[in-house]
C-alpha cells in the first residue's frame, strides 16, 4: 500500500492485470447422448440448487402423457358404444316383449269372444233337430189317419222359422267375430267363407220348407185367451213326401255348417292357446260332403276349390263376372265418348 501510494503520488498508474478468460471445453463429436446442461445456480439458501434440462426428458413425458390420454379416450369411447348398444338392445327386447304380450292378450281376447259367440250358438236348438221333430209328427198323423183316427199335428211353422232365424243370427255373429280379429288370426279367413257359404245355403233352401209347412201345418188362433188350431187339413202321405223333398237338402246344409262351426271351435282353441295348452284338440274327420275346414296353409288350396264348387261359390263367381263386364262396358263407353 505504501508503494502504491508512492506510485500514485509520483503520478504513475498501477499495473493492470490481464483478465482471465475461462476455458470452454468442447465435447468431442461422438454418438454418446447429450449430457444435461446447467441452466443456473440458485444463490439463495444454504445449499446450491442446480436446475438442468434435457431434450429427451420432455419428449418421453409428452409421449407418455399423449399415450395415456389416447388410451383413456379410446376406452371411454368403447365403453360409451358398448353401453349404448346394450341400452339399444334392452330397448328393442323390451319392445319385442311388449309386442308379444300385447299379441298374446289380443289372441286371448279373440278366443274369449269366439267362445262367447259359440256358447250363444250352442244354446240354440239345431234346426235339423226341429225338422226331424216335424217329420216324426207328420208320420204319426199319417199313420193315425190310415187307422181311421183324426189326430192333430202338434208342430207349428212359426216355431221352426223362429228357430232357424236364431240359428242364422248366431252364425252371423260368429262371422263378425272372426272379422274383428282377422289381423291376429292368420288363416281364419277361410271360416268367413265357410260361414258365408252355410248362410247362403240356408237362405236358398229354407223357402221351400217354409212353403210346405205353411201348406200343411195348422196355425194357432188365439181368441179371448183361448188358443185353437186353425187351417187344419187332413194330412196324407203326400204331405210327408213334399216335406221330405224340401227338408232333406236343408237338413244337409244345416249339418254341414254345424260341422264347420265345430271346426272353428277346434282351430280357435288350438291356435290361441297353443302356448299354454298341454296338447291340441283333435280335429274332426268326417266323410264327404261334410269336409273339415282347417287353417293350415297346405289345406288352403283344396278348401278354396271345394267352396268354389258350392252354390255360394258359383254365385260369387257369377257376381264377379257381372261386375267385370260392367267395368269393361264403362271403359268402352268412356272411350267412345272421348272419340
């Protein structure tokens, strides 16, 4: 210090020391991975903290995070799709089950309605039995007349006509019942044709029987509370012959439609209760002409042919031909008017 002060006093500047340049070592170019470089040294705190960064550290972390996020997204999407498919399947299954339950309930309702109509039909005495009673009554009187007696017929025409009217009304109710549930009773439309055929035959044949009954059976006359038979005729064998000639075709038609009604009851029970019944009800196996009506598709063609050969089928065919001719004549007239 004394020397420096002396030099300053002498006007000489103190010697300047050269600054020491830190040496920077350049790592040799090699295939070894880069080492972390020092960013800074923390000067605060009792211990120095060194912060480093490396390019490979951030890349690995980013790839790891990206892969984790992709897996999470894909997993979530797959889970969402699976849940959606399961819900859709459950919804469809629920709809199918509801549809099946509704269809089963409708078929049970159809069975109940058909059974109710059949019960009303069964409560009516068969007109064929009524005709048999009239035949027996005529035969009794004819035999008694031959023996010189003068018996009176107990049968009345009004009793038979009322019975036949009720029988036909029951058949019409059955036909309407089938039409009401035709959409859920496949194949049962064949019974509409069977009942229509039966009703047609009854209407066609009853007139001749009613005429014979009006000619030979007495009519009750009620006067002052007393009923006496009027229009009493001497019954001969001619009356019985005329009755048989008119009654036999009608009896055949009645018995035939009664067989078809029996077939309807069997088919209705077997079809509507097939999921609940232990065994099917056996079908009727009659001889001609009382052929059996079924809802089986393999029997449909043969049944259609049989119904087409009946008087009802012929009448329907004739009606269709008339309608077709009318349409063709209208078209021809419209064409001639246009010309």
